[in-house]
């Protein structure tokens, strides 16, 4: 790279540059008689040349890239390769493993090769079957550079299985029947319509499930295990799409339907080999992606930080036997291949810049004089070329000539555009600032020492005072000590503002570095101007940590369950101990899906044998009565018969059942545990209690966020930290994270249940600084009973709504307005049926018409009705109640929510055959005789297949709360320089409870399902607004990114509310003017409100549903057992009603 500042004396001219056999010329001219910064950059690209022939007994050339599991891309992928092949015979470009290794249950997930001029993409599924996609012949040319790309993508399409009546084209002529003539007239049309609609319905169902049926059939061919059924009555079809691109053009596409599964393998990825074929030619670059790129994304300039890029071998190492993978670390070991210059001219960028701006260039024709011109002798010269002496001398002025052995980026050029170099001499070949006064040589200020000797006096250039815009500041700034004014200086309307900042930039090799820069802001002609990017110096870059950014809030927990910090004091424990972990809330969400498959086969037979006989005779008798020789003749007919029969039956059956099930359970568990630190001994809030363990007032947000690398930028000379910078990490996809945040102390404050922190020495209330008014009754910190019971009441109503939904669920497949439904529910149904039968007998075709009308009307009604169950039957809000006492008691009333979805599909096939034979004989000759014999035999088979899916989702809250139960008073004593705490006892030897410590409290923990209201409360109520707006904490910056002015995402929420607090009451002097209720309780030796409640609890049991009955029960108990407290019954009733959550009193 060449970089210089010039002033051209001649008229406007273009810029020309050449490197080796590469030539470019600018289409823009350089202005004359003014200083300009010119730069030419060239970045030579390299490649690897492979020899596929066995040479000197060695194997053909290839690269072994290892078997990293990340290279097993068995789903979506993109392969990009740049190749130049001298012939187009069978050649292997790359392959992840070798084919037909199924003995090890391994398959090849991808392979790319050339076969007879065709690009061939091949992979192997988990059954060992090969799948290929080929490009057409004639798309590749030998000895030409080709950019080849292959993509593979799995596509999923979901369709509803339910029938749509509107697509059935039902138009029954029954709707037009009004009388008998209409029945007769439309008799044939009714029959035709029935047949047509049957055919249409079959066709509709067939088309709807065609893809799914093909997928199931293929799955049965490959495996004995059926595919799992779809949920929510959806048909899902999946297939694989494949594409081949050559030089940016799509040349071949294919699909595999249904989709197949790939296993991958533990074999290495080899570049230059696929199967038994090796490549013979040059490979310039290979890229692997774990996603299918679009056409416009292929073969673009990349920096290695792109999404989905798994490995990138640019083959720019130029030497050695290792091919660097700049992304995935899968560096390839080179076997035999040789480094060569990249045959692709576009891979070696060649650019010209004027004042840091790229110039539009052209490549001169081969016949152009600039390409055929003799450029003289080999060697380096300034101001002309050397051929038997100086030729074509430069007419103008030069300053700041720099020659680099690396290509500089545009940003690097702008960093040192009109200033001297600041460091960065490592990559310099030569640096001539022309500031030396040596009369014998032009000194090289770089590290190479390439000094230039002055020529003879007659050819020696003149050394003059430089008017170039080079200074120790930006080009727009004129140094105050010089009178030289340049074209880059600007006049401004007032004093400028200057700010220095750190920046990070990449060089041409994608190496990251830190730079210290300066920006200027000023007003010019009434307009605000901003100049950035002036380089002050270099910074050292250190990777120190990671942070998250662009989070999406899924849910949040408003800290651990509340605990009273007045109980967390020194005495029971020392300052070396900790009260951390004494409360915890855990939210567990579990998804359990089970797929079941059942096959049942029943075989049976039956046989029957039947025999019958009959015998009989008919006698025709006449009786003659003639006593006198003549008389009367009487005819007598006599018939008799005999018959008998017998039947024998037998049957049998065999059943064969098989059942298989597979399931998976996914559990998500998030916890919030109490943490904190001891109070500053120099700033103790309540001297009566002493030093407290102060819990942190922190909440936790569950988010899905991206990951960024955090870099520390330090000054090179003293390692002083200048700034911390974050850069996105493209290798880590969006994933789960937890963001901790301080809770707004005016909203809730961990450590104070109700805004109070015990009592002071005089018995007065010690309030938390965030709740100075908490000495009076009100809702402070967690103590918000009205809000708590409003939420609880709403959740109870939701439970009742679920019960009502069940009670009112209509199980009839027909609507209530359907005539058939009304007829079947009416007592006149039988009469109507009878009338229909009579009408059918009287009027031909009427019975058929009414039957068809009823059948199709009911069918249409059943199909048109929405029989789908709602995806969400009820809300999943939860509330749990917990009561803690210092005496060792703990009560918990918890609820778990569960959703169960069951789906079952079955198919049945029955086969039955019957065979029968008979023999009969009849004889009639005066007498009759008959005999018959019948026999039958049958066989049957009944095959049933069933698949079902059971999905269960459960939600639960697990809470533990165990603050310090030792609420006794301690006194400190200094012993040998250490504080020793001793328990205080009364005159009877009983330990004395510390007034102000909590001896009982109740709290409710809520889980509210995802809503946008929770998201709004998170930012408007829960998070500390000062921290959110002003903090430089990475978590605060991340949360600021989640706020949205438009549509707000839904998120779940877990929070706590205290509805009852009891403290040990203060001790009062006899003459003290204290609240009368507390004095009366002390007089009866009742130490706290909790003890008073326990005294009265037996008398109010069963009466908490009605406030009036509850109040009467309290007054009655006070009258009989505690008359001293009766004057304070109103306060006692109000307090106890609040404890029991009686809605009329809240």
C-alpha cells in the first residue's frame, strides 16, 4: 500500500497504479494547485493448489479440518466454494466423513463433488439412503474460476385437518321443497345431490391430507415407528428443499418429501476429497453456514461476524501447513497442497483513494500505453522512474510518503489522513515525512531503515517549508502559531466543543484493535457541524467479559419473599455470619408431552351345524251308516305329522395387542434468593436494634437476549483504562439470561414489611427513610392489603369462571336451533317420526326427501359448528398464602395450575367371511317325510391402530421464608477488643423479647400470567427509575433496550404482598403518655398483636364470612374474658378483620 500527500502543479490529471500484472486508472481527476491525500491499496489473495494424482508414493492432496461437532450440520446449511479446475472429471471438493459407514450408525451430512462437469451435492440419511442433487451439464468451464454454492433447508407447512363446509359446494334441492309436487319433481335430484356431495367430501379430505399421507407412508417404509401425531388438529407436512448456484445463478433445485433425518458422524471434514475422489485444481475459499442463505447473500464480502457462519477458510495464510478457520477454530491440516496466488482477480481488491474517499476506477485495455510502457529499472524511486538516469520527473510537491506491507482499510486511512503517524510502525516498509535536515539522504522514519540517497545536485529536489495540511490536530483546525492557511481550514461562529472517545476497528485481516479518537462540534453559518474520527493514538484491547443486549422480557420476579430486617441483627449471630438465603421463591414451569402408539389385532372363527326332519300322513276316510241297506256316507280327513330339529354352534378368537410410548419433559425453573450485607457500623438506622443485616432490594428478569463481548480499552504507555466497549458475538444465538435490577424503594423495600424498622429506645416507631410517614397507618412497602385481596378475589373469580365453563359446556354436536335437536328433545318426536313414515307410505318419495333433508341438514349443522376446544380454557394466575411466627410455626396454602391436552386418532379395519352349505330331502307318497341339514363356517379379523398425544403443562410456586426466630434482646460487651453479645433476662430469669421485632407476619405470593399490563408495571412501578435512566450498568443499558413505545410484549410476573404484621410491643413507663390499647395490652401481659389474635381466635372461628357476626363474636369474647380491653373493641375488631382478610373491613 502506498500513501502520500501531494500538490500537483500541472493541469487536472487522473491517478494510475499498477501491482504486478494488475492495472487501474481513476475516472476522477486530481485537482491542481492544492494539497491532496492520495492512497493506493492492494490486498493480494491466495489459494491452495491440489494435485489429485498419487505422486512419489504419497496420497493425493487434501485438508483435514477435524471432527468438531459443530461441523455436523444435519439440518439447514449452505456450502460456498470458489474453485478453478483444469478438467471436469470426477473430483471431490469436500465431504464430512465417508459414505456407507452405517455399521457405526454414522451418516455423511453433506458432500460436494464434480462428476463429468456436473456439481453434485450428496448426503446420507439415518437409514443409510443416499440423496443427491445435480446441476445440469455445461454450466462449468475448465480453467475458469467458478463460485459454487449449495443450500439445504427443511420446510414445514401446517394445514387444518377440519372440513370446511363452504368448500363442499352443498346445494340441496330439499331446501326448495314446499309441497308434494316438489317432492316428486326433485326425487331424482335429491339422490344425485347426495351422491355428488359424498364424492366432493371425499375429494376435499383427500386433497387436504395428501402431503401428510405421503409422509406417513414413507415413514412406515423406513421404520416401524409411526410419526407422532400433530397437536391442535393440525396436519403438518415437512420436506427438504435443495438448490445449486453457479456464479450467482440458480441452476438446479430439488426436494425430498417427506423430510428425512440425518445423524452426522465423528469423522473429519476433508477439503479436496469426497469419497474416493480427490480434487485436481485450485480452491480459493470455503465457507460453511448452518442456515440456508438467500441468493443475494451468496459470495458476499464478509468479516466473520455474520449470523450462522460456522467455519470460514479464506486460504490467506500464504505459508505453512495450516489453513486457518477464521470463525470456528476448525483449522485445517494441509496434506500436500501448495500455496499459490488466487486465480480470481476479484478476490484481490485494488483501490485508489483521494482524501480518504474511494475513486471510481477502470482497468486499462491490454493495448493501453500504460500497460505496454516500459517502467524502467527495478528498484524504488520517488518523483520519477529510473532508466539509465531519472525519467519523467514529478512536477509538484510531496509530503508524508508511506509504504505499508499490508493493505490499509478506509477507516485506517482516515485515522492518519492529515497528521503524522502515531505508532503503527510495525507494518511499515518505509516512512518519509521529509522533516529531516540531512543533506545526504532522505531518512526513513520507519523501522526498516530504507533511507534514500539524494541524487546529483542538478536533479536534487528542493526542500521547502511545507504548506501541507499536516498538524497535530484535525485538518479543519488551523494551528495558532503558524500563519499558513489551507483549503481544509474552516471559519466558525464561536468556540468549538471537543470530546475524546475510544473506538474499535478492524484491519484488512479482520484483526480488532482499539483507537483513541477526537471529535469536534461547532456552529458554522448558523448550522451545527460535527467532525469525528481524528485519531489521537492507539489503545490496547483486552477481552474482559461478556454482557447481554437486545433482551426480550419473558417474566420477572420482584425479589425474594419479604423478611423483617429488624429480626436480622447481631446477637443471635456475629458479623462474620450472614442471613443470606433465609427466604426464596421458585417458579417451576414444566411441559410434558407423551406420544403413544397402539396396534390391536383380533382373529376369530365361528361354525354352525343345524339339522331338521319332518314326517306326516294325510288319511281320507269315509263312514257309511246304512242300517236298512241304505243310509248316509260321511267323509273324514285325518292329518298327522312329526318334526324335530337340532343346532350346534362354536366360535373362538385370539387377540394380539402392542403398545409403544415415548415422552419428553422440559422443566424451566427460576429462583430468587435473599442476599444482602451487614449495615455500615457508622450509619446505623436504629440504635435500639443495633447493627442489622440489610437485604438487597433486587429483582430478577428472565429474558431472551443476544450476547456481546466486553473489551477494555487502555492507554498503551500506562495501561490506564479509557473505556469499556461491547461488540455483538455472532457465534452465540439468542438464549436465556437473567437480568438483575434494583427495585424501586418507594414501591417495595426488602427488609421492611410495612415501612417500619422496629421501635426506637423511647418506644416510638422507627420508619424506613423511604417511608417517613409509616408511623401512621397506611400501605407502605409490601404492606398493601387492599391490593393483595383485590388480586386474590380476582383469581378466585377466575376459578369460579372455570367451574361455570364446565357446567355450561355443550356436548351436543348439533346446535340448539337445529330442527332435529329440537325434535329429539321434544315429546312429539315420536309422533313426527311416525308421521314421516306414514307420509312416505302415502306419497312416494316423501319419506326419502324428509330423511335426506334431515340427514344433510344435521350434517351441515354439525360441520359448520366450531367443535374445537379453546386453546386456553382458563387463566393460570396463582396466589399462595404463607404465615410465619417466631415461635416456630409456618403455614402455607399453595395452588398449582395444570393444563392437560389429549388428542387421539384411531383407525379400524374389519374382515369377515362366512361359508354355509345345506342338504334337504322331501318324500311324499301317501305319507310325507322331510329331512334337512345345514352347516356354516366363518372367519374374521379386526385390526385397530391408535395414536394419541398427551400434553401437560404445569405451573407452581415454591416459597421458603425462615427469618431469624430468636427475637430476644442482647447487650454487647467489649472483651479483649471484640464485642460479645449476651442475652438479657428479666427478674424471673426469663429471656426478654426485644420490642419492635416481628413475632408473626403473613404474606401472599402471586403469579400473574403473561399480559402487557405486567410489562407496563415493570417499567412504571417496579424498576428503580433513577438506576434505569442514569446508570451505566450493562443491565440497565440492556433493560433500556427492551422498552417499546408501540406494541408492548406480554410477560409474566411474580410479586409479594404482606397483609399482617405483628411486633413485640414496647415497654411503657407508668406515667408515659402512650396509645391506650398498647398500655392495656401491656397491663394484661399481652406482648404483641399476634398474642392478642391467638387469644381471641377460638371465639371467632367459623364467623369470618360475615363481618357483623365476626364483630359480635369479638365483642362477646372481650366482654366475658377480657373486659379490660372492651373499651378498645373498635380498634381490636378492625385489626383482627384485617388479619382475617374480611373484605368489608378492607
